[in-house]
C-alpha cells in the first residue's frame, strides 16, 4: 500500500512540474512511462506515455486514397491518441503480399486489401488475426453483407473491417469516344483495333482475365473457354500502349491524353472528373465490383489497431475519407446519413444491399491463382 501512495505522489509531482512548465511534454511522458513500467502500474498518465511510443503501420493504394486517409483519419487519430500511424503504399495486392511473406511478424500491421479473395488467401497463409469486436463498436454502422462474407473464412471471427467499395469499369476520353459508343461496345471497346496504341490496362492478372471473360461473352466467375479468354488478353496486350501499375499512373495516362480508353477504378475517374477532365465511365454488364477491407495482420498490436479501426469507422471519419477518396464507404445508408456527395459517387448503392454489383467468387479465383497468375506473367512478357 505504501508503494502505491508513494507512486501516486510521484505522478502528482511530475504532473505539477509539467503543468508549471518545468518539464516539456516529451520529458514528462518519458518519466511517467518509465515509472509506470518500473512499478507495473498503468495510470492514465502511463497509458498516455505508452501511446506516445506506440505506432501502427498502415499500407494502402497511394495517391488520392492515401491522402484522404492521412488527412481525415490518421492525423486526427494521432492527435487524439498519441499513437503514430506510419503509412506505406503498394501498386497491387500481389506486390504487397510478397512483402508480407518476406517480413518479420509485426512488421506490417494493417493493409487496405481488395476483395474477399485477398482476405481468404491471407487467412490461408496464416496471416489472419482475431479482432475483438467489442473494441470496435462502430461496426454496428457497417452494411451487414460486407461483414458476413468474411466470417466463414475465419471460423466465424473476423480479421478485418469492411471500409469501402467500388467498381473497375471502363473509362474513356469523350473527345475521341462518345458515351453511345462506349455503352454499345462495352468491354469490347478495349479490344477495338481502331484505338491501337491508345488503349491501356491494369497489370493485374485477375482484372485481365475478368475482362477477357467479358470480351468473350463468358461469366467471369465461371469461364468455360479459357483459350478464348487468353486470346482476348493477348489481343488487348497487343493493342495497348502499356499496362499501368498504380492509380496515379492510371490518372496521368488519361489526364495527359496518352490513352483514350482503359478499365479503371471508379473513384479515380470521379477524381479526374472533379478536376475538369472530360472522362466518361461505365460499368459493363457483370463489370468488376469489389469491396475493400482494413485487414489486421497476425502479430500486430491488436488494441492499438482495434482503436484505429473503430476511429476510422466512426461515421464522421468514414464519410470524410469517402468524400476525399471518392469511393462509397461501407456504412449502411439505412443507419447513417451519408450527406450529399457520396450518393453521387460511381457504384454507390442507396439500398445498402449491393445487389447490383458482381463480386469475384473467392473460391473460384483462389483455386486458379497459381496457374493463371503464372500464365499471365508469360503473356505480359509477350508469349
């Protein structure tokens, strides 16, 4: 008991020195933290000191998306908690997964993953964590369908929170391609020889195969003639100026009019339209719909990650990020007022059911990943 009294007195004295200006904040937190660790005590001051030394790493898609996260989520979160968010970027899911495989446990914490198939493959590789949902009460605002698809993969628990959704549709320069032509040709616009050298596409094997299926009149989740799909992929390759590898590059190619047509991410095209570029955008039938999640990797500081996820799911934060990155949030429109801009975004579903979007079947795509990613690697090199 005496030690507790002495320890409390010590904290009070340190606090008085800090309040009187005799200690700067860094020194105050350092002394509080050292004392808390020495005595095994967690006072509010010790918790603040611990927070000051903690950090969470977040990896995402870069460009306007990362800017929106930094401005509307990470900086306010750090100001509130003292926990620093270190953000990195990647151009594609395969690239990031390679980094994770080569890393030490805890080196990477939260990733902005795309698609349920990414969630499944990370879980199958042993990278899944187990979130304490009681620490993330703002999950109540999320569209239920977006959460439920993850639970069977990880035994009823979840390793992520859904955060946004969108589509990979077709973008085109209206100076050269009319809305009528784009709608009439749909996915086949991207294999039209009239636009050779003015076409591009994402260097992602799933997207290339998805569009190859659409261009050959097949269901992207159940293609039966893969020879035809690969022929369409090669045709697109031969007509293309290049494959782009990031959202920033996609936007630059369209803005600088180096290309006239490409498949594209809905939010990036909305951003170009906001900037005054005359770029059209359509989702062809069975176009590529996707949802993104914030996935917490095994070995991460769970409480700090859960606190960040809860902060990011708060309606005021999630709406601000959505308006900044131009992708609809995972928030349920029947529970949250999404204000004026979000209902105007491409792919937005006012019903919250997402019934109008076609998502990749994770079992189908993950079962073919090894074969198809290898084949696309050869096609990309010209074979």
